């Protein structure tokens, strides 16, 4: 058995891509208070620095931050190798970056659609390919990816975003089927509406799930080596119903 | 055969789409923001701040004025701006640094005292000054220069803030401390958010070895007994009294004198559990009548069966007994509540308190919670700070149309005549005339107000027109 698997929770080395997103930051706070090592990646240097400072103060054993535009897939191998070197290993890779995109615009403009698909699917696939092979070689490791319930079925209100997440989820399902036997865990996370900076402007956002509760569920799912996490859990039965509505009915709905 | 999803489900699905996205930061929405007293009720545009760099960027293109606000735990309209823009800081809640040698914590201003305690207590540190709820932000605690049960020893919150950053709507930034930009420091401590946005602040925490408080509760009858106890126990850090303001005759001004010190016996410093109880509904108006209140008060008084108890108590029930029930303010129903909180100088403290208590008892307006304590001599650092050496008294009134406001005005006038003042953070009824006597520095202070920032309180007590 590889040594990394024996590392206690507090010694864990975690790579976080999209570390300034609300859900990612809340998750990192839990890991920091457990004393984990964290390598953070995000686009905005000022925000990244604020998050890194906070996690250091909360007790993370090690925090390093790198500013990167993850759309640039050519840079991925160097970035990931640097993260592994900086922490002296890697136990968990947590992918939390992505864009909602503008559905209305995407409907008229393929380039806009292509950008959403690139950021939400192609770029994560590039990262995950490298990470999966890294972990398979060592027969250990977890890749946890923020997908979305929107990927469970395309709907007119957000099918471009939804299809990027559907592609990502399908990729993760297949990858899990390949690497599970190699000791590598793939977690697909499907959050429902959560109170974050991103959703603050949305109607009814005060009723959204508490980001800290969502983060707690994600940490637990990683610890338990789960395959799929709907969070809050009610989304699992809701999406079960949505997936099973016959298409001839579904196509008439305003969803 | 599957059926179509309900409209509620459709709605739920429509908002679901944004998950797992990097925060874009700034956005605005019309949403309700209530103060704790739930009176007055004004609509405003709510703009959440998530990053220090969001301000003043978010103000671009805004019509009407702005006001930075935190948890909305002040009672009246000091955290409201009718038809304006409320910048809610609670998303700006990151730690910046902590020095265990000095106990100085540096954090973004939207962090709550509850979040600070979660971080500090397991590390053996505690707040230098605790208000009656831990659900207030660091920035709000400074902006209202709040006080706690240890005022006689520790003065108010601003006395424990080594420095903070103030950002104005024109983008100018001031690092403020008692020695650096001291005028901006003095205007902002107790400045009700009107001088600009506090982006980050430092707080000097104090070491503890246990969560526990060495608690004593002592029954008293009358203000003389209260003053005697106060003198006898002046070496104890925390003191506060519960007072029955409903009873007359031989039970007039009966109460329980409650004191505590941090236990010196080292003990487990585990973090607090999450609160579970939520006051589930708005009480109907009749629930809170003078009979139910006097029953409650009698029950509370005799809950402590013996005239004198000594026990070890966790800090949560000692400092934050009401936090156990989230949204207890709903007990007062839709109309909300008014709080009357005064400070009177020692010269008139006893005479004034007795006169005001008689006036309250005479009014028959029910109140669950009346709190009495002494303020010490250490001066607060803000131009608009509330405390003054003497006696502080606070109680809640339900809002009864036609009765509550005339009573509040009468009590405010009595406070003025006895040379005291009312607390802005709790106020929804002070008259402009009263305000100008209570806070004689107000015109000096007004020069430090940010031209974009105002509050419904400020407009009410100064008679200022809405800004912009």
C-alpha cells in the first residue's frame, strides 16, 4: 500500500483549482483547520492572496498559491507538477473552477458556447487526465470535481452550461470505471443552489443551502471515498424524478 | 407514468444553474433587510460585499445613498437606509493574521464575533468585550462601539482595536489607530458606519484557560441594594443585573445581580456547538400581554430559588443566553419591538433610574428583558460613543400603536433632563432635539461622514435630507 494512503487527515496534501469560488473556499477552511497542506490556484491574484492568508491563519500546515488561467491547457502539466513538488506529494485534487456563461448569448453565438464548453469541460478534462495518471501510477489519490445537477438533464434555461457539466460527469463516470481498480477515487459533486458570492444576486438566494454545510458534506464525501455526492441530499430524489420525465412531456416544460 | 414537476420545483431548478462557479463578487438585488427590532421596515437595495476590493467599485452607477451594514443586530434604523443601498459585509469574513504572542487578530470586517470565538477559544483566547449576542460583525462592533458586562474594567469595544482600515466612497484609504489618523479613528469608532467602509480591523483578544465562568447570582430588592452589591463585587470582571420592571409595591425594582470571572482552572477549550432552536413563528399580538410578562418575570426571579447561588457556567449561556433561540425577536410579532436604553451619570443615576422605573411600571407596557449595569470611568474612544460613567439600563417594549411612542418620548425627555443619553444602536424613537443634547459632538462628527453614506437613523435625528 502506498504511503500517501496512510497519511492522516491532518497531513493531507490537497490541490485546489478555482480556490476563490465560494464553495471551494468554505471547503478549504475545514481542511485548513485540520492542518492540511494546500496548493491554491485561481485567476485573480488579490482574491487568491486573501484566501491564502485566511487559510494560513486558520492553521493550514502549508499554503502556496499560484495565479493561473486554467483555460490555458498548455500550462497544465507544468502547473500540476509544480503543485506536487511544492507540497512534496498529492493526496486530493479538488476541481472547483468553471463559469455559468450567458445562455441567451450562447444560443446565438457558437464561439461563446465553445468558450463555456472549454472552461467547464475541456480544461477540467486536461487537468484530470494528468492527475488520474499521476494517481494511477501511485495506486492512490482522490479527484473531487464540482459538476452540477444541471448536467443530469439538459433544459432550455441553461443547456449550454448543463451540457458542459453533463460531458464532465460522463467523463468522470468512465474514468472512475477505469481507475477504481487502481486505488484511485473519483468523486463527482453535484451541488444544488448554495449561498455564495456567485448566487447572491439571484432571487430567493437567502433560502439557498448554507455554503459551510455544503463544504462539510464535500469533506465527508472525500473522506468516505464516495462516487457521487448530491448536496444538499434532497437533490438526489429531485433529479431522479427530472431524469425520468418522458421526453415528450419534458420538452413542453419551462425549465 | 411520471407527472410534470410542480411550479415550486421548476423555480428551484431555475436557480440551480449557478453552482460551483468562481465568485464574481458584486451584484445587487432588492431584498429584505430587517433590523433586530423589525421596526421600522424599509425597502432597500441589498448589495453583498465579498472582497475588500468590491468597495467602492460596487457603488459605480448607483442612485441614492449607501450604508455599510453587518448582521443587522442593531435594533432600530441605524442599520437601515430607506430606498438606498445596503452594502452587507458578512461575505467579507476572512482572517488576515493572528499573533498568539500578543493575541492580536487581524480580520476582514464582516467576520462575526461567533466566527472569531470559534477560531479563538480552542486557541485559548476570548473577546476583550462581549455584547449580549455573538451574531454581530467586527465592523459593526466598532461602528457602534459596543460594550459588555465588563465595561467597568475594559471600557468599550473600540478600546481594544489597535487599528483598522477605513475606505471612503471616493477610494481614499486611511489606516486608523489612536495615534495614526486619530481623528478618523475617533469618528469611525461609534460612527455608525457613516464615515466609510471598515475593510479590516485588528482586535486584541485576551487569554483564557477554560470555557467556564465562575458564576454567582444574587437576588436584590431595590436600587440601593443593587448599588451596595455593585460596590461589594467591584473586583469581579463581569457584572450585569436582570431587573423586573413590571412589579410595584414591595417587589419594585427587584432583580438578580449576576457576576462572573473566567475560570482559572484549565479545562477543555472545545468550540461551541451550532445553535439548534429557532423561534419558529411570529407570535400573535395578544401573546405578549402584561399578565404573561409578569408571570414570566416572577418565574425568572424565582428560577433562582435561593437568594444567592454560586456555580460554574459555560460562557455561552453566561454571555449569550438569547442566542440559543435564533430569531427570538419574532416573539414580539410582526409589529416588532422598541428598545429603550439609557446611560445616566452617577450624580443622577439613582434618582433618575427610580423615576424612570416608576414611569415604566405605571405605563403597564410589558417587557421581558430589563438589564441594569454600571458603566466604568475609562473613556470610550469614539466621538459618538454611548457609554458614560454611571448606570446603564435597557429594556424592550412591544410596539403598541398610540402608546409606545409617546412613552418612549417621555422616557427620552426624562433621560435628557437627568443628563443622560440614549443608545443610537438600539434606537428607533429618539427625537432630533433629544439627539442633539445626547450627542453634543454631532456637528463635529458630521464633517467626517462620507458624502455617499447615510442611514435612516441619521436622516431622522439630524433632519438631513436623503443624500445624493
